[in-house]
C-alpha cells in the first residue's frame, strides 16, 4: 500500500493506493464538501437519510491504514472513486461538481504515474514549489523519500509487517536520532495532521536520512530477521544519526532540532529554508 496526502483547494485528503486504485478517506471528503465541524456525525445523519446508501455502506467503504490526527496509523473508512461518487450524491453541496472533476484527475494522473514513475517525482516537486519550498530543500526531501522507500523495502523482505511494526521501528530510529518519537516531534512543531518531514529543516532532513540509511545498511550487514532483531538495528541506525547530530551541535553551538514549521509566517519560512 502507498499512502499520500492530496490537496483540494487548500484542504488535505488522505488517500491510499490499494488493489491498484486510489481509496480516499471518507471523513476528509465529507468535511471538505460540507464544512461540517463534526464530519463523523454528518456521515451518521447522511446514512440515516439515505437508506440505500446505508444498505450499501459495507460494500462501499473499506477500513484502510491511514495516519490519524495524532500521528498514529489507524484504520479509517475509505472508498474508491466509484464509492465516493455515490456518497457525493447524498451531499447537497455546490463544491461537489469541481470535486468530481478533481477526483477524476487524480485517478487519471495515477494511471500515468504507473506507466511512467518519473511523473510522480515531477508532480511532487511541483507541489512543493507551489507551497514555497526552496529548491535545495526539495532535493533533500526527494532524496529522503527515496531513502525511506529503500528502508521499508528492506523491512518487507526481512519479515516486518507494514503496520504497526513499521511505525514502531520508525519511532525507534527517531528516538535514537532526535530524542523523541515522531508524534512528540510533531507536537514540538505544533503540527496536527501534517506530514512531519514536510516541516523539517534541511539539517533535520539530513539526519533523518542518515538514521534510516544507516538502519538499512546495518540490517543488510547483520542479516536482521523479524521484528525483534530489526528493532535493535533501528536503534543502532538512529543512534549513528543521533551521535552525529550531537557532535554538530557542539561544534556549531546551535540546536539541530527546531520547533519551526512551514505553516508559519513567510519570514519564518524564509529563515527555515535558508537554515543550511
């Protein structure tokens, strides 16, 4: 499974590639189309109004692992494009038509990316540029994505189950590298549902990459198998990054760990992207 955050008119929608198609978080879509302060209650009332939808709900939606607002991965009710179109029929909203066009575009782009994976990289870079990230930061972020993918591929062949074991091992690397778990790191930066790494400075990205790259190499060298052995390796890999971070902080007299994020004012964003 591949998870992503999509953006529709400034609002994020969690979605996951499952069974060769995109599945979207129903609660995210309902919130965007209704501006409801409690989209789960809206869904409950919508199903009560639409008896046919209520009857088909078990076939339309499927619980799939997505990141929850607290940073943890949980099963969230999702629907594919066909299912979302059916749900939209029960939502009287002027936003529905442009959203349908957007949804079709996302699906089409995914087909293109399967045929030409380079397009996915180009679109990701374009999205970061549109958000105001520097070219130097974007290159580090893209490299970090590649390093992360190499690590998760390695975990997969070493018998690690995707969830929740990936999250636990990632937390182990983070604790050794930065002294805190990813959820604690997000709290430090004042983040909610946002992707932590999209709000890291250049140096934070570099040490994240170092921890994950070191973990991959140690796992291969020691031929770590199963969760317990790979948890030990994850700590070792993270510690390599943590030791390097601490040495740099001593030499420069500056903390690598930052509470700043890319949701802040433009001047703060500029300081963050220029902090090399």
